[in-house]
């Protein structure tokens, strides 16, 4: 594509929010934007949004999509590397090793698209924006859910998930980059009614509906195995003596700990959803794509294929009012008012 044609394309600043597994929908949103021939000129991402945005800017999104789309519930379970650290239940080393194989030592300042990832400094109690340095480290800091994934220690900073303060980081793209429109994806959106993934997706062939019913059973089995693995870990040294009372006590302790983990994840999800609403009210994007938080839990990472498809579907719906008169043309730019607004 020549420079004149590239310059005429609509320039989009993309904001990808946190949301755990629901962040797979970001991939579908990027698909929808690319299908319209837009030029993504900047990206700001938090947590899963930082991961997807960074991988995309590094040119490795097809490879990442292929990997996550093949993960079943057992594959996801194998990626859970539980740790004894009081700072978090998991290290995320297995996931980061996979990402390292894709992006290696790519640096943020070398990416063809400017990317800002957001983390939270627990010591200073403020946001930290990564705009230079290793992309892998920036992603790792942004996904460190407090109490669940161990934090990143960088100098005198203790860095955790950016969603703790800013789950939908609109300011980085508004402050640093010029674009015709800002497109934001809120993957922790409140919905008036609880909407399931199956209800929001377009109709499927009958045999696929059967698969989804079976998938519900898969989710239940997967959660049961995670709980079992967690209980075994938390039995710890106390079970080595082999006494029945010690084992029973350890199992009971494991159940309570798993309850705490569930509580942390759900509470964090609710807090992020509320914060995202305030961010949107203060800095409303031109196009807002809401992924209801009810479509799945934050840790259902084996549902990538359907969540990507959902993201494409929701993006197409949100973008349709911003199309020019030619239904397959570009998004309208600054001098071309959106149709239907």
C-alpha cells in the first residue's frame, strides 16, 4: 500500500480493557477493525488487554490466536503453576514462557504501533504506564492479579494488575497520540440482564449447540480439578506424616483457601467493572464495545474460540453506525461525520 492510500485510512486509537478470559474478545475486535481497513495508530491495554494489544503490535497475534484456540480445560489446568508464595497463588511462568517464545526480547519502543500497558504500584499506590522497556515484562506486570498471580518487583516498585486502578486505560491514547476515533473495549461491562455467551453469539448449527452443552460439563469438571489440585497443594508438609487427622485438617484448610481465591477473583471483577464505568463517563470513547461480565468467568480460558467470535460480533454491531455510505468502506474520519449518530 502506497503512502497516500495509507494516509487516507481512518486512524484508530484502540483501548483494550482487563477482564481475564473475556479479554479474548479483543482479538475479535481487532479482526473487525482490520476487516474495515482502518489504521490502528496506538494501543493502550490493561491486564488481558495489555497482553493482546502487545502481542498484536508485535505481529504475533495469529500465532497467539492459534495457540489459545486449541486449549481445552486440561491444557489450561496444566498452565496453572501454583506457588507457595504469600504474594500470590500462581507464578504464571508457563504462560510467560509461551509468550517469550513468541516475542522474545521485543521492546515497547521498537514496536511499529505505540503501545502503553498499565500496571499498579502497590508501594506508591498509583498507576504505572509502560511505554518503553521489555514488552514481556510490561505484560507480566499488567496481568498480576493481586493475591492470585505473584507481583513483579521492579526497583523499589511492587507491580500488580493495572485493573486495580484503571481497568480501561483511555488516558494514554488521549494524552499521547492523535487519532480520528477512539475505540474502547470494556470486557468487564455491567449488563441490565445477565447475558450468556451462547445467547449473544449468532446462531450455530444444531451440532454445535450440543457441543456447548457438553462444554458446560467440561467447565464443571475443570473447576473440580482445579479445586482438587489446590487442596493438595495446601495440604503441604502437614500431610507428610500420614495421620488421618492431619490430612482432614489440611483438606479443610485447602477448601477455605480456595474459597478465598474465588472471593478475590470475583471481588476484583466487580471493582474493575465499577471503575471502568467511571473511566467511560469521564473520557467517553467514540466507539464503545461492551463485553458483558456475565458471558463467562474471568478464568474460563478454554473458551477462546467462542470469545474471539463474540468480540467480532459485538464489534461489528458497535461499528455499524460509524460506517460510511459504502458498507464495505473505511470508518469515517474526522472530516466525515458518522452516519446515524
